C-alpha cells in the first residue's frame, strides 16, 4: 500500500493497521457502508453491487419524514 500511496493521490480514508476490516466484515476494497439516521449500518458491500442501489432506495422509502 505504501508504494501505491506514494504515486497516487487518495482523497478518502484508508484504514491500515486497523481491526476495522475484521470488525466490519470487509473482504475487499472498495467497500461502502449505508448508515441509517439512527447510526445503524443497514447495508455494506462493494459499491458496484446492484444491492447497494436497492438498499438506498429501501432506506429512502422507510426513512422517517
């Protein structure tokens, strides 16, 4: 990762030397989280998965207004 970061500008957080990968069940990068208004993780996975769009739509439909 060090070589990559030296030659590439990264504008997002990278959790190196952290237990976050294991704590949150992250199996690959990129990895996205959808968090509801109460702070609960309602979906996580690769952001290109079609399930992400479904989870966002569902969260918007069930969100308090």
